[in-house]
């Protein structure tokens, strides 16, 4: 019998999910069953159980993200997902992603110019917002090249943020929080989704009108040129994958970078090693593709940040049939919850787990269990954009850290705010000092 609280779990919008789940672990262990008005839920934090859930076909994604992503890779399952995954894997091979390093560097240089102005003026910057805008601009450029006007790109960025915010408000049903759907929320979500759809379909039509040889070398061109088992992708399939990349391809990396800046400010010895590495490897020039494998401490900082502050801090699945996980009965229809936040802190697999220590990843050692660390998911649904995200994170962190020191002015008050992603609350304000 799986342990857990006997009472019905009912929470309100003031719930702290991290405290709630942490309390369940403290009282009942790393496998817990609880009941909400929406049905039974099983929460698993041991890597063995995480592996079972992520690698087993019985556990399907919840339908929430379909509201925004349609049948894109982040939302679909079954034969359609398998066909699309096989098709898009080619577009995300390192050799196809690597040329985008130039775009990453160019967009980061634009932010660096703004930070130089802030440093000279002695004004603070919103680091969290800056990281989010930077990564979204990068994914927009890699998707669409220069086909979007600055005004359209800004509107697209705002709409994507709006969609993520609205989904976050209804994602807490798994913690017993009632669904909160308001006319204003519906209107905001619908307007944001319509704007995204209109821009995507406009881009698709414009790109299809070009001869293949005249199309720019970006991800949209790769998708349009891809052949499925039934021929080229339809406009709807293209839209779903484009939105998936927009929603899933920017905020996770941005949040990890924001947490990394906070960790660096709080651990000057880690930052000093970073600056030494950047001086040795780069010698003052911007990072290029050939430098990334040599920036091992830079990468270790990002990896350790993703351990302590995983942007995708939890994942929900639905059991499509009865099952048993390590003696724990799982009924058909039950919600399954796994959380990188807690598994990444499992004392059996991580010594002094709350301590920020990039040395754990200095030479990319593997943890004692494959699923003791899964910031990009795992199994058949492991994030397709992992190479893009890691490349982007190292380039941004290296390029900015070699020029600036980030000095947070509100670090003590920043707390994790767990919605769909693990945001900072409030966002981090900082003074910028030029090196």
C-alpha cells in the first residue's frame, strides 16, 4: 500500500507546491499517494520510479499543453508523435544546430550593449526579463531569420509569455487547486493564441511562396523541406511545431541562466574560476562554436544550476492502464507526478544536495543513477532541443560574464515561484559592472 495522507487534498491559489510536496516526502517517503477532487495522484521522487514513468508507454502526457501547442512534440503522443519525432530529429542534429551559434552571439552582443549603457549610467537591469527576451529573440531568429519586423517579434514575444502565464494558472489542479477560468483569462489566452497563429501562418505562406533556393537557412526552412511518411508537413503541422519551439525553446534556458547569475553572485569563488577559464580559452574574444567544448567550467555552472533550479521542475503524466511501480499500485486514469526539484536533491544520490557545487559536473561525471538528474526529461520524450539549449546557455553565459559582473540588489528576497516552470519571484534586479 502506497503511503499518503488519508484526507482529500484541497488547496487554494496561495499554495506553495514545493512546500506541499516536500511535506509529503518528509511524512511519507519518496513514493506518496494522495487524493484530490480530480482523482488519485501518485508522486514519485526516487530515480527508479522516475525511470519507469518516463520510459513506459503506459504513461501519457496530460492534455493541458495541447491548448497552446496543438499536436506539437511537447503535447502529442502515440503514432503521430513518433512520426514527428523521427522527422524532426534530423533538424536538431548538432550539425544542423551549430550554425546558429552566430545568431546566439549577435543577439547576446545586442544585450551586452544595453548592459554597457546601464553600467555607465549606474542604473539597474532586470536580469530575469533580459534573459527571457534574449533567448526568445534567439529562437525567433533561428526559426524565422529576419522575416519578422521588430514590432511583430515584440508582439510574438508578449503573446508567448501570455500563453505560458495562462497555462500556469490552471496547471495546479494536480495539487488540488480548483481550476480558475475567468472571462478575462479566456479572452487573454484566445487573443494571444490568435496572434501567434496568425503570425505563424503568415510566415508559412510567405516562406512557401519562395523558391527552395531562395529560402533562408533557418528552422522553418528545414521544417518546410522535411518529408513525412505522407509527404511534406501541412500548414497545421508546421504551426504546431513552430509554436512548440517558441514556447518550449526559450523560457527554460532563460530561467536557468537567471538562476545561474544569482548563484554566481553568491559564490564568488565559482565566479573567479569562471573568469579564469574565459580568459584562458577566449583571451578577450567572443566565444565561437569551437570554444564551447573547452568551456567546461562554464558548462558545469549551467549543469549545476539546472540541478538545483530545474526550469521544468515537475512533469505530470496519466496512467492509461493499471500498473505497478516497485510494489506501488497505479490505477488506470491516475495522475502521476515526478519532480526534478526533489529527485535532484535525493540524499541517496547527491551528497550535500542543497549546496551549489559545479565541481559535480566539472568533467561531466554521471550521477549514480541515470535518472537522478533529468533537467531535460528522459526516455522517448527527452527534450529534442537539448543540444540547442546547452549550446545557447554556454555562449550567453560566457559572452556576458567575460564583460560584466552582475551584482543583484534583491537576491535575498528572491524565491522560487513554481508554475509550469520554475520562475524567480520577484525577478532579479542587478547593478552591472564592466570588467
